[in-house]
């Protein structure tokens, strides 16, 4: 596959190539429904999906983004891996602007809060408090702020929680 690809897609994924097979399947069968299926069954990530289009339109609908974010499809099926913490933090502004995260969607906000307020999840992700601060500033400086005041509050607290994961440098720092 690496050297020549597949002329025709095998009926099932060869051993150890599940993710590649699902990606190839989705490229040949692009749709929102199929993207959600590929996320849940093939563990595809947002980086794999953003370039795939169907009839010239991106398959990255709000439901696809929400499945990536929460690891749950609209019909309740669970993906093996939800979006990693650092990827989620980098994508927050985009998710708010695309109405994937809304003020009235308490379930999604609760999911984000459960991850970003969990010291162990933040430690394992190795995310730096400055990355969380950048995400907070990106949200508050854009038009997205009006849609997500609770999300900004979640980020503020997560910054405090994540400082415990950073060792001292012994140097003075100035953040403007």
C-alpha cells in the first residue's frame, strides 16, 4: 500500500491496517454519515478528515466535529479515542465558530470541562498553561466569545490547574 496504494479497496482491512483502510474507504465514499462511521470504527482523526470533500463540500459538519471532540456519534456509538487534549484546545475557537460548541449544549461543555479540569488528563497530555492561555485569548478576542462565556471560564480554571504540571525554570518571565 505504501508504495503503490490500492487499485481497488479490499473488502476488509488487512491485518494492522484498519485506520488506513477506513481512510481509503472514506476517500472513496465521502459523506458526513460515512465520516462518523470511519471515526467510530476506524479511529480517524480530524487531521485525516479535513481534506476530504463530497461534491466540492467539506464533510466536516458539526456532527462530525462533535463526534471527533466527544468520541460519541449522534446515535450514541463510542469511538475508541476521543480528540486528544492538545488538539481539542487548538480547535476550540474553530469549534465555537462552527457552532459545534454552543452555550445551550451543556453536555458538550460538561465533556470539555471534565477533561480540562482533570489534573491527570492535563498532566498526561503535557499541555503547557501558555497553550491554554493562547486558546483563551483567541476565544475572547474573536466574535466567538459571545457564544461561549462558559467555555472561557473553563479555560481560565484549566490554566490554574495546569500550572501544577510545570516545573520551575529558575528564570524570570514576563508575559505581555
